């Protein structure tokens, strides 16, 4: 089962839940018990070496994000 990240629209609490995809609709906020929640989709790393995509090599990184160790700015 995967872990999903949600944000409660009532109390603004972000939380993670380890559940099956079929049970995502049943998730409630562990802080306030609210059921008006929104799934948060974050960025994730698939593979490859980000540090090799510096400025001038097709990257939009300006070196401020820290993703590539600020070596591409």
C-alpha cells in the first residue's frame, strides 16, 4: 500500500496516510476529524543525476533550489 499526503481544508493540517487506493475516499483528518481534505501531490525523483543538468544543458535550475547542490547557477 502506498503513502498519500493530504491537507485538511478545515484546520489546514498536512498529514500522511498509509492506505490502499480504494480507501482514499474514506480518509479523515487525524487532527480535527474533518473529511473535507485535499490530496497533496508533491514532486518526486524518478531517476538520473540532477547535478549533471546544469545551466546551459536544458535545465531551468537557477541554483537557488538546492536540488542540484547549487552547482548549476
